[in-house]
């Protein structure tokens, strides 16, 4: 059982709500990731999604698009990101996922990527533009690896497809809270709580909710209906503010700490 699956197993017993944070490899600087992962872990993140920058990030809003562009300008690549994960594993055991688009992963060589990612210490993949039906063609590349792909669902997902997605996902289901691209928003999206309650009876895997979550109060409200939340664009914006202020992740740490503190106040066990 890898780090991520162990984490979900433990928290499903305790009822604790999880906080996942997203970062872009190579942002704000090419070699920021090791120190940033450490800072996020210390501030309260339970696991971290490492975004692989891509030139055509169709599911991302302007905040993450800008971070991806800068990371590419900084010289970040998939291979270098894996090298940095290997470095991180010397001092930090927090679960890490690779999140990115299928094109660069396919170009890298999926079988080689899976082997190298597992060896580096990656605990799973999120590939937003890879549908479960298409994944069947590439499933062989994962072989006997203990890591796999965690698939997305949204309120627009056909209900008859949800059991198939649940069966194919690796450690959890990524629930997209809104229709559209990533980006920090205010308030709880209309209909998401009812959708999460509907999913509760349809899936066996933990459910993490992402896209648009930026405020502790909203995170707590949503976490009452799932296993935890994923925060991305708000983290990137906090990093922008830290950089502008010449601070060493002070604003980013506080955001993560506030989010985690809000989730600690959620005692509802939905299972």
C-alpha cells in the first residue's frame, strides 16, 4: 500500500478531512519544488499534486496557465520534476501525485514514466484529459506498479458512467466542483453538495473536491460532504504574493494552515 492509499485508509477510520494542495513544478523558480513541498507539508497539507507544466493547459484558468508558462521558461521538464521528487524523498514522506496532460506523458513514454515515477517516490497520477475509456488502451503500461490514475467526475458526468469510473480509479475520485477551468472562486458552487451526496451512494473510493476552492469556510462546508478538498489556484496566487513581498512562503503557509484548521473543525463522517 503506497503512501496515498495508506493515508486514505487511515482517515476513513478516523473521519478526518484531507487537504491536498497543487503546485506547478518549476514555479516560481526552477528549483523551488523541494523547499515548497516541505513548507506545504509543515503548514498542514496532507498530500500534494505536482503539476507538470504544459504549453496548452486546456483545463486550467489564467492563474495556473501563467505559472505553467513561467515554469517552462524556467526550464522545467517532466524528467527534471522526477529528479526533484527523488531529492524530496530524502527528507519528506508526504504523498505526492503527478498531475498533468497526457501529451507530454505519452511523449515521454508511459511505461518508462510509470516505472521512473514509482522509483522516484510518486504515489499516483491525475491526467485531466485522459478518459477512462481511452485509458484502457494504455493500462498495460502500469503493469504491477502500485500507482495508477485517479479519474475525474463532475456534475455533468453521465450517471451511468460513474460506477465504471469508480472501478477504474486508483486511490480516489477527483470531483470537479464547477463547469469550466480551474481558478479561485468565492462561495460554494451551486449544486455541488447535492452531487457529492449523490455520489456517496454510488462510489466506493474516497472523494476529493477541487476547482475553485480558495477560502477556509467554503472548504469546510464542502468537506462535510466528502473526504477532503483540493486547492490549486489559490496556492499559486499566494505564492505570487509571497514573491511580490519578498517573503519565504509566509502567505502561502498561512493559507494552508487556515484551510487545514477549518477542516479540523469538520466532524461529520459521511461514511
